[in-house]
């Protein structure tokens, strides 16, 4: 079952500079900062006091999907993430409803066990499904 | 003070068809559907059970900013919204920090008293600030 909006993710050129800006504007602080080489990004999550988090991602190399996104569109909102109790079950249910999956099985991401849906199945929005699990 | 992610908004060509899709995929139902002629959109908000909402917007006419967004980028994530206790105060604080405002004063929107920040001040992300008020 989909429970809540877990985070909104913004693709940026410079993670450290952007973290400083977002901290100063919205009073948020990163709870996690991590390199995710398999996703080609360095990423940070900043929880808001009453729900939801802002994620910032910076590409690790020019081949990263995020580098291509930045080249094509510039900095901006990249995806948003919906939290569930069970990512694998949710992906399975969504595939049964005809959604094209980018990830057929849950994998480790910054937000837990995650899987992405193809935007062509969701009116152009890149949506991540995430299940929080201990690090 | 910024409290939480209030909603994520997706611009679509056909609101009714998209509401049906999102309802079927994520088990959400619209709590509000409204024409906002001054913003040039018909919009719907769909709350998730444990926090955050998904908003869908459809342009009312070809001159609407949303129509231009769709023409340029196609359907997809349009903005996200951060909830505060006092939109006017928040806009004032953000302007003092050097943020360029699209709305200098709060105005009525679907999510309450709202104001938009210019994406050039927020790493390309279009961000709305909203204060919930009775309809």
C-alpha cells in the first residue's frame, strides 16, 4: 500500500553548494549523504520537521543518467518518491496494472529498498517506490 | 517555518483521465477538484493516507503557463509545495535571503494561501509555499 510522499528529488550540478542553499532557505539539514556508484550519483536526504524529505543528487560522472538529465533540462526536479511497506509487492501490483517498470525488483537506494516506474506509465512523472529499512 | 512537503504537482493534458490512472495505480482519491481561472488550470489534490498529496493540473487554455510547460516539456512533474504556518511571513524571509519571488504576496490557491518562488533561486525547482486555510 502506498502510504505517503517520502521525498522529492532535485538534480543539481554541485551537491555541497546546493545543500548549503537549501539549508539556509528552508532550515533543513542532511540526515544522510552518500555516494551511490551503481546509480552514478552522490545524494543527500534532508527531512522536514513534519513529514517528507528533500533529496539532492549530483552526478558522479558524465555517463550518469543524472548528468544526461542536467545536460538536457538543466537543474530541477528529477523525481518524487512514494513510500510503501513492501517495494517488491508494490512493483508486482503495479506491473499487473500495466505499469512499465525500470526496476523489476527492489534494490538498495538512499531511501531504503527502492524501485523506479517508467514515466511513460505515469503521465511523464518519474516515480520511485521506497520501503524504509535499517541501513 | 517550513513544516512538510504538502504536495507534488504533475502537469497533464487530460485531468479526468489522469485522475483515473492515479486512483487506479496508487489508491488515491481527489479531495478537491477546482477550476482556478487566474492560474489558467483545472486542478485536483489527492491526499495519501499517511502524508503528502499528489496534485494534477490541466491547462484551461493555450495561453496558460501550464499549456506552455506541456508544449515545451510534455507531461511531467511541474512543481512541489512546502507547507508553512504563514505564507506571507515565509515569502518575506525568503526574499530577505535573496530568493526571487514569483508571488510577492500570498494569494488563494488550491492548497490554501500560496506563493511561488522563482526556480532560478532554488536550483531549477519550481517551489510553492502554502498555508492551509479553511475554504
